[in-house]
């Protein structure tokens, strides 16, 4: 008799657990996804109401409506009131660290606070498994790798290395020599594209990585010939002259994950998608692409020299050349106004530090 009662009680308990489990799952609180998969619509404003462990082992937000617990979010999903106050859990984690101490994961944690849809990590560079990254597989350059898989494979076979061992620094042609007082003396990574690559071999830093941010198929063709030390051929179509050689070993070359262009353009800035094709005003500047990459991969992010001031058309566009600010208006690919709105959100929310107060 006692055995029958125990069995009945066990069945009742199991039934109750199954019902509760079903309700918990149906309520949407069990949220599983990996880096290459989306579980919400692009551009929808959501708010975080908790954290669960994703299939990649990372903490990801549970996403609900655009207004909850008194918090309002804009149409892109950013917190409207960016008062830069640390949430309680971040205060406990980072508030007692001594001044100057490294804050592991701080940039991503702050980004998630003001933008709950932010997910971490996203691979910094493409490696031999890049075809598994669904977020870039369905887009043509510059937002993805579609149609370029074969040539990327051949480039990666030459470079052999796909990782990074230290912090990030300088972009494009921006020189260090002669400007050390203002920009520092170390360049770990130089992110560029063919038209922006340094053409004077003497100006390349000895210990930096050369990273291609590809905006068009021709850019991959250029990098393949550069990495294999071939004479450039069949590369008509650049909008200005390009470097004919790069004094770097193939093992010092990388391909930036194009997802950062996609994420900056469509998710963060809200530029027109144009069916996933490059079009008027839908390409972020390389500086903002680099910041986007850093938010995924760096503990803390500080920037200098950012902030196009369109009210001073005759001011220098860059610190190292005489091109004027007005030149940026002629660029049909960028939307500087919208881009600056995004960067100001990051500064106001203390996700990044603006060392030169240009943003």
C-alpha cells in the first residue's frame, strides 16, 4: 500500500514539474541562440528583462517590449535616457576597482545596458570556419562574404594565422611617426582598405597587423595578390590609387569580419539596407566599424580624433593631411549625421571614452 502511494505521489510531482516546465518555456524565458543566428526582427525596439545562457555559453538578454519597468527605447533599440549610471550588477562588478585597473568585459556590459540586443562575442577576423557564420553568409560585400568564399579561402591559406594577441589601435593611413605626442607611439592593428592603405613602405610599423576591411569584391582580389607578392593586375575599378605592395608577411595579414560593417550600418546607425547592397548613404566610416569591432572584443574602448564638425568646412579632415572637412560631404556612401548620433549615444552612455571631445 505504501509503495502505491509513493508511486502516485511521484507521478503527481513529475506531472507538476512538466506543466511548470512547459509554462516556463512557453513564456519565452528560455532563450537559446548562437552568434550566427537571430531570434528577433531587425530594427525592432526591445528591452532586456533578464539574462539566460545561450547555446554558445554566453549570457544573452531576454527581449520583450519597447517600454517596460519605466524604461523607454528608441526605434533602433537604444535606451532613450542615457544617464550613464551603472546598473546595480555592474556597480558591484566594476565600482570597487582601483583607478586605472583593467575592467574585463566592461565595454560589452555597458553596451548591453543601453542596447539590450547587443550580443558578444563576434569573431574579430575571418578564419577557416568563416562559412559557418550565418550572419555574413547571406550578404554580398561589404556586409558579408557571399560570392567571395573561394578567394577568401585562398587568402586564409596564405595568412595561416587568424587571431590577435594584444590591444587595438590605429586605422587607415594615420601615421604615428612625427605625431607621437598626440597619438602615441604604438600601433597594434592597422585596419584599412586598398584605397586607404599606406603607399610608402617606410611608414609601416614593424610589429603591427595589417587588416583588410573589404568593401567590394575587388578588395579581396587586391589582398590576395598583395599577400602572395604578385604584381598587381586586373584591378581596375578603385576610386583612387592603391598601394602596390605591403611590407608585411602574409602571416601578419588578416581579414576583418564584415559583420561589423553590417551591424554598425543596419543595427547601430539605422542606415538603409538597400536589399543588402552598397548604396547611397548606407556605409559607415571605417572608424565606426572599428569601434563596433572593439565593443565585441575589447574590455575598454577609448577613441581620439573622432567627430566630423560640419560647421567648420575649412578645418582639416585628418590630423595628418590637408584635405578639408568639406570633402566628407562629397562622399555618397556615408551619412555623417546619423553616424554621429550613434557615437554620441556611446559617449553619453559611457560605453566609450572620447579622449579629444570631438564627438
